[in-house]
């Protein structure tokens, strides 16, 4: 059985590894960035994509609750999904790049 100390060290190492990625995903010059995004709900949907609900701000304006989608076919899907799960599990506030507020497809995660 693992000791609590070993579990905490393992979690800390995973957080350091995830935090070392400044931006995960593709860069898009036309992307909108949600700042201070607090994930409230994250789940895989029936098509294999991941839906993310949370709130943050865009251009200094609060978004209220907003639903976003991470497409399974996108490059970096696994890394972005891992970062989203880590942020949700730790309660960490993150930044998320999306195509636009009308096309809420996630293109990057800044952890």
C-alpha cells in the first residue's frame, strides 16, 4: 500500500509536468482566450469529444457559465484533456483558447 507521502509526491510531480507546458495545443492567431477559467463540469460526450462547462472572462468581461468542446480528433487532445482534468481535480483556474465565442471549440489550454 502506498503511503500518503508517496501519493503526495506523485501528485506534485504530475502537477509540475503539466505546469511545464505553457500552452498545449495548436496556436490560432484568431483565437479568443478565456482568462481565469474555472472548470465546473467536464465529461466525455457520446461522440468521444469532451464537453467542458465553466466560467471566466473574455476581454475583461465575465462570460457567465459557458460550454466548450474539446474535439478528440484534434492534435494534442490527450495532453489538453489531461490538463483540463488536472485543473478540475485541483481547482486550479486556467486559461483556455477557443476559436471564438460563437464556435466554442478548444484550441489550447494554459495550465
